[in-house]
C-alpha cells in the first residue's frame, strides 16, 4: 500500500502547502474558477448568434451579415420614453465585452493571493512552507522518522526565537497575511461597484430589484429596468454599404440573445460577491481576534492540555511522540503549564507569527501534529530556561 502511495506522489507531485484558509481559497481559487467558467460559457456559440438584426429585404446575405457584425462591434441602444413622450437613447455598451470583463474579474480576484504568495518567503525568519513540509512528512512517515521530523521542525522554530532574543519569531507574516485578507475584501467590494457601473446603471441595489421582479413572475422584468435588454436598436449609414444614397441613416432592430445568459451570470455574481464580502469580513475579524487578543494564549494552552489526551483523541500514534514530549516531561521535570507560564512561552518563543504557523500546521496536517510541535517547543523552552 505504501508503495502505491509513494508512486502516486511521484506521478502527481507533492501536495502544495496551503498557507491560507478555506475563506481565502473561496476568494482566489473558487471565485476565479467560477469567473473563468462563465467567461468560457459566454464565448461558446451555443445559444445562437450573439446578435441578430432585422435588415431591409433588399439586402443580400453578405450585406446582412455585415450589418450584424457592424451593430455588434459598434454597439446597440434601447429607447426610453419619459412622461412627455420624449425619447432617450440608452446605449448597451457592455454586450460585446462580457467575456473579456469576466476574465479580468477572475484575474483581479487572484491578485491578493499573488501578493501574499510573494511576501511569504521574506515576511518572517521562519520558512513556513518548509516547516509544514516537515510536519507533512511526520504525518505520513514511520514512527521513528516521525519523531525526527517533528523534533527538527520544533528546533528550527526555537532557534529563530533564540536568534531574535526571545521576542517571538516575528510579526511580518501576520501583517502580510492580514493585509492579504483586507485586499480580498477591497477587491470583492470593488467587484460589486464595478458590476453596478457595468450593467446596473450605478445602482448598487440593481441585483435585488432585478431578482424581485424575476421572483414576482414579471415576464418583461428585463424591459422594466433595461439592464439586460433582449431587443435593442442599431443605426447605420447606407453609405457604408456602398450605396449612392448619401448619408441616409437607417435603423435596425436587433435581438441580443446572449443577454438571457448574461443576466443569470451577473445576478449570480452579484449575490455571490455579497455573500463572499460578508464571509471575508467575519473571517478577517475572527483572525484578528484570535491573533491579537488573549485567544492566542488560550489556543496554545488548549494544545498543551490535549497532550495528556492524545491517546484518547488521536489514537496510539501519539504515544511515542506528543505524550513523551510533554506528559512525561511534566511528571519528571515538573514543567509548569499554568496560564502565566504559557503566556510567557507564547510571547517569548512563538510570538504572533508562531501562533499563525501553528494554525497553518493544524490546517495542513491536522491537530495532532500541531499539538506535537507545540509540545516540543514548550519542552525545549522549559529545559533551556533552567
């Protein structure tokens, strides 16, 4: 079985360490993928021609095709009439740009992650990816090698803390990671503003109004607001068609078939961005509270308390590792794990970046591995303080 797993890893390649959380991946991975799929959908000629215009009967097929292309490239307009019957032309400027806009939106959603990925390497003295890779080896390797990998990870973290004069391993990673989360919120909010300008006539509530009309069963809901018109007009001069009629301007009535799809796509995106913004806001607040408030001390205390229950919670694999690291140490060396001692350990050794590192170890390799690394660090620190 191990041979099969090793062969699969060689073929597929090692799993990339994820230095982010589920909400982050919803932003840069899931949303970008969704936008690319929508962009691809709008470029497939499945729902008929993107535009089909009614032209005079005397036009040949070649000239008719030219009018279709001309109207698609130059744009169309709808006619709005006020209470006095005065007509206003409202141009539908977005129709031909939808696939390109969706691709740009997808790229925009990925930019904050590129920022965070770029900053990971030099934001802290500890290589988060390397430590997580050691923990990944410990999670899948034999018990003897498991201990070696975990000890190596703990010692590397402790050496950095020692090199920094026991002021923690830094604050850079937390700063850039939180900036990454804030950039996600900024991009998502900007996406909402852009959608309102692009197809909602600068009305931030356009999606809600549009959805209300759809749910109410108004068959002409698209005509009421004019966001995604099915029928529009296009003006063209006959002189463009080689006619001797001078600058005679004619008007063609055109159907915008893709707007049936466009309205569904942008309505889905409208509510998705609202959901994502709220979720990202709550996630950023939760992260800030967990790192900068006293909860980080509570988190480490919980890890150390779990050591005595490793056998019960995680199984026998924990016996030669976490239990030996702290449980026996507490019995033999009287290690103190009260709140004051743990707080001193968090501030001196882990710091803000260390708590974040434990969070990533837990999310990538499970709680047991995070408990074991934390317990080893605590034991090393207690031993060196004596």
